[in-house]
């Protein structure tokens, strides 16, 4: 359970951070303000890049916290600036790496409740939370962030998304 949560989220959060760095470098090379990237969206009713990063961090912190039976870290209000997003990613990594492996590993069959933004609580076991909700949500948002940067012309390739193994 630990490897399927913390062990998965941490490297991809680091990859997400590197994607943002590449976006900044590309914007600076093409002489435009990198914050323009943060407002990009694939469709009018989709989250923008900043919110995609925010949601990836939310799923990466809430699921392991629920598995460890701890309160999730309180992340600051989402700002549309690269430094703030990088700080959010770093805080997320630091928090989930601080959670006890044994508590997370013991949570596969334990009941957990994921609270949606509207207050609705969704019931899961630890295993189903990870496999059917949090991991798919996390990768949806990381992938969409990657796609937004690619759409903006940032030269990214699959290994930027996957990172070095």
C-alpha cells in the first residue's frame, strides 16, 4: 500500500515539478511571462494548468493521509504563480514522505472516506481508494498538466512525463 501510494506519487510529483521548470524555461526562451501557462486549459469547462497541479497535489496528499489515519496537510490557497505551485509540490512530497509506512501498509482493508469539495463523503477500503479513485485522479491531472504544456509548445517527450527510472 505504501509503494502504491507514496512510492508512486512522490516520483511523479517530482516529474510534475520538472515539467513546470521546463515550461518556465521555454517561456523565458520565447520571451513571454511563464504565468501565462498557468491559465491555459484544454476546454472552457476544464481546470487550468494551475488547478491541474493543485488537484494532483490534493490527491497525492489526501489518499496517503487517509491510509495512515492522519489529517491531510493543509496546502495554501492555490495561487497562479510558478513558485507557489513548486512550493505546493514540495510541501506535498515532504508531507507524504513523513507518513508512517506501517500504518499505510496496514490500511488495505480499513474503511476510509474521501471528502469531495462539496462535502460529500465517498466510502472506500484503503485498497479501493487507491486503485479506483486516487491513483486514476492523480494521473488524470498530471497527464493533463503535461498535455497543456505540450499544447503550449513546450518541448516535452514521454521520458519527461515518466522521469528517469
